[in-house]
C-alpha cells in the first residue's frame, strides 16, 4: 500500500492530487490518502477542499492503516486535557513499532520534478509518502484525466457570474497578490516592482487590457498599485475563497504570485493566446520558479 499525506491549502492539495493520480496510474492501484492533517489543522486555510470544490472523492487511509505504515496520529480534540491523553496513547501505540524505511520525505529539489524513486520501490511493502510535488510533471503525465476531474463543480452566481461574463468579453488580465501568511517569511519576495514590470509586459503586447486584482490585502493594493491606473478588485473570502481561483481561470491573461493558488488558476484557464507571467523565484531560499515552461518569468 502507498499512503500519500495531504495537507495545506487548495493549491497544495491540487498538486498532491496530481501526484496521487500519477501513483495510481503508473505505480500501483493500491494508493490511499492520509487526510488526518485536516483533523488537527482545521483552522488552516479552508480545510480539505478537493471534494467541496471539484467533487473529488479520495480513497482514504484509516488511522490503523496509517499507524501500520508510519505512525499513529491521534484524533484532534478541542480540549487540551483530551489532546494530552490522546498523545500519550499515541506514544504508547508507537512503542516497539518497526516501520523501517517506509517513510519518504519528498521536499527540497525533488519536489519540483518527477522523482524517479517511486518506480524503484518494492510494491510488496507499505510506503508513507509526504511532500508537495510542485511540478507540472505529474500533471502532464495524467493531463487528460486531471483536466476532466479538476472542473469546478459549482457554477458562479451573482456578482461573480457578472465578473466572469465581463472577463470573457474583454482582454482581461488576472493579477494575484498574496499577502496574509506570506508576509515576513521566505515567500515574502514579490513586491510592486514585479507587478509593474509584468503589467508593462502585458501592455506592450495586449490592446486595451483590463486588470482584475485578486488579493487578501486591498489596503496594500490601494497604497502600492497606483501605477496600474484603473483596475477591478476581487476578493472572495472564507469558504468562497476558491472562487477567486475559478475567476482567475476565466481571464485571458494572468500575472500570478509565487503561489500554488494562482498557479492553478492560470493553468486551468490558460489558452493558446494567453500570456502568463510568473515570478522568477518561488522562495527566497530556493533558486527555482513555480511556473510552466511556456510562461514568462520576471
């Protein structure tokens, strides 16, 4: 059995799902998802969203199966005393458990490419795989299947539907500016100068572009993006946050952030005539871009 750990926000979950489908199609039919991270981190982002947003059903691993392959994950309890007892019980269950080399920690440089290690694994053993798999290599290998499955299952309504119709009738340009959890860490590397250069690149090649800014910090946009002139702000919040990705995919052109969220909005909406611009670096401590080969890096 292969158990793949799912975690993080919607963009990360989509990369993890690509890897999950790759494993099913190329490595083994016995692949399951570990969703227990969402039991303990239910306040992070919007929880597990693949089912709600795309209608995707995963074959999930039980706590006992995870315990056999990797380690016992205690269920999350809201009361501190119950959490303490659950951890103590988990420690007891983990004592004397020999899992050998069953845990693959696929982060670092290998997460940005198709890692060949999976083709050499002993399929008679149980394996627990943890990573983000931020590469379109897995997507490309299952592209027909994934494009069919990664379809937003809820139609747009009201103002969002009106925005979609506008975007389809003009030279719409989605601009994603991610602040929030990026401020002050290794992801905080994309500033107004990047967006200014990207907007100039678009204006040199597109007649009458209309800019739609997607951001979780509109005060920041108001104070730092005067160089754009007119633009249309867009920000769906809470459980409707995914609608921003859906609307990004409705635009003709995209200027994305160093974010898996807008990466997927651009990938799902990219057309032959689209211009997609991405930052030249994904993180401050890694010299690599989160972008497809045909995208423009700035």
